[in-house]
């Protein structure tokens, strides 16, 4: 009971703050609040008691992990306004160490030590009287009976609970990350069980074609000069004759958004993704990445940034995304196939440490934010660091175009699209990951930039582009005859 009370008072304050903002006041608010306190006490008591009784020493270790997890969750909820949904747990579980380590701070350590450690010490210092099996059944039975009674008393509030379940449920420690971790794994296993093969396509032209898709990370549309931003964040591609199209993300997390880019249409099923499909019909495919989160790939030329660093130990941009371009021109020239598709999956605009994602010479806007605690950062310094990362992204796009221009007798295309946007303090929100139904435009409005040396390939003037258009646009560029190709979803005119 002490552990249950500690969990509510220390770790679940954000839940009650959010819940009270959504209540209408009066007697019903008092009833809902009191019921929530008692429900959470009952559930936590039941959980801790069962774990301790059945697990003994192992149970104590599990509860210890839970307390540390609660403290870490509280840090991210307070500092970044995150909601611990299934999608967010997918981000957490799939992230690389280099990305996770960028969140480390003294404040995070203080949360873990001052809030998470005391109950851990209490668990092991206090002598535990496990009691008899009869006592165990009585106590667990009583707690379940109380929970059922509270549920029946609040039947009139079930509609309100259902309407707010996603947001409020994501703030209840420890259940938000425990339940949503299980939900994520269950969903992930279903989707990745087997890729559904699409109808065969065929290459019908003999021209030498190269398409490079650059997948951006957390680049929001309104910070690109092409879309009216007051700062010149696109100085490198200014003379490259790019076409800029406004696009909308299908999700606010990397896994779901990249999957949408690789699919021909919205679906809960995992259909054959674009690079796998192209490879199967005879296109040379390669994928270079400093990021993560792509669906399963079925072609041999998949290269991570660590492998490129080993291949090019003396590269000037060894620790930045520029190394993804090392040897690219030579690889394209050496290809013996008529069609070649290259994916470059970048990390440049990911927070919270934007200032560490670009070389010093790209620090155009100063001073820059250095702290990982974005809510405490100077807003202008945060914007400066983020905008510098956009400038570096612009340089990378220009560098790819320049390499393709150096290859004669080659019909080339460069497509740049970000996976999702980024909040930079608007409405006290930071970074990304909110569920789509409540995500602000900063997290969903993304840029789509197009370049091609084929003057006959004209782009449509579209008011808004979905991420699924990439599939059809790439097939269209390669002139692939396929039942999947929908010309109405391609960005190119006919």
C-alpha cells in the first residue's frame, strides 16, 4: 500500500493535472477524482502485492525496475510533454544508443536518484511478511471487489473515460509504458510477420536512370525558405532549380512515417515496400542510413553509418550525415544495371541536441542551444540550432545533386521528404510523437523537394502531397509498367 500511495503521489501528478483540465467541475469532478485515486491505489496495490508474493526476491527486483522506469517517464512527461503511447514505446525500444544518449542530463539523473531510488531502497530494507496463501487470496480478492465496485459506480462516466482514454492512459505510471510496450510488440509482430507481395512489374525503357530518395528526420516545412520562412535556410540549393511541394506526414514517429513512404497506400497490412519491390523486378537498390525504423529490407546493399565510417576513416564529415554520401558517385558509376534506386536515411534534424548534428562551419545562426532540457532552453537559441541543422540538410541535398550532375548520360532524380515535423516549444510541446488526432501542424507539415535533370519530367502543382505518393512517383520516374502504379498519385505530369 505504501508503494501504491507513493506511485500515485509522486509519479501520477501529470495524470491528475491533465484530467482536471478536462473535467467540467461540480460534484462529478470530485467523484471522478476520488474514484481515480481509489482505482489507481487498488490496481497498484494488487500489482505490487501479487508481484511480491509470487516473485519474492525476483518480485522486488521487478518493482525496483518499475520505480526507476516511473521516474524516467516522469522526467520525459515534465520536460518534453510526451504521451507514452504504443507508438512512443516503439520509438523508445527501437532507438539507437547514440540517439538515446542525447537525452542524458543531470536533471534526468536527479529524477532517477531522488524519486526512483528511495522506494527501491525501501523495498529491500523493509522486512516482508508474505503471509499465508489464504491471506493472499483474501487481500487480492478484496482489491478486485473494490475495483469492480468503483467501475460500477462510475458507469455514467464511462463515455467521458472512453473519450479521454488515449491521452490520460498514456500518463498513468507504470501502466502506460507496460501496457503500451505489450501493444507495440503485438502490433509489430502482426505487421512484420510476412510482407504481402505485390503484382509483378517490369522495366520497359533502356535509358540509364538513377533516383536518389533522401529521407529527412524531423524537418518541419515552415523552416524551409521555399515555403516562406524569413531566414535563408536553403542557400545551397537556391540555384538547383528545385520544385518545392507541401506535404503532410502520415504519422509523427519515424517507424510509422517511413513505412508510409515505402507503401503505395494507407493500410494496416505490411505490403511489399518500395525498395524490395524494385529490387525484385531488376532495379539495383541500395540503402545508406544513420537512422533506424525502416520496414524489413530484402536486398543486400544495406549500409549503416558505422560501416561507412570504417570504409572512410579519414572522411571530413566522419561524425555527421555527410559521410552517407562518401563513395556514392563511384557506386552509381560502377552499377551495371540500367535502373538504380538509392535511399539515404538521415538523422540531421533530430533533437534534442540539434547543435551536435552538423559541422561547425554550418553554424550560421548564433548563439545556439546546448542543453537537452528543451523546456528550459532559450527559445531563440533553440531555433538557431534547429535552423542550422536545416541549412546542413540543404547542403546534403545539394551535394547529392552535384554528384549526379557529374555523371554523364544519366537521367537523374533527387527526392527529399521528411518523415515528420518537429515541435519547438509551440504550446509547450517539443520534438514529435503525439498521436495524429491531436498532433499540431508543426509535427505533421513537412517539406517535399524534387530535382531532376530530365526536362520532360514536369511536376504537378499540387496543394498537398501525401507520403504514399513516393511509391507511385518513383515507379513513374523509372517508367515501370506495374498494376500498382497510379498516375494520379504520381507527382509527375503526363
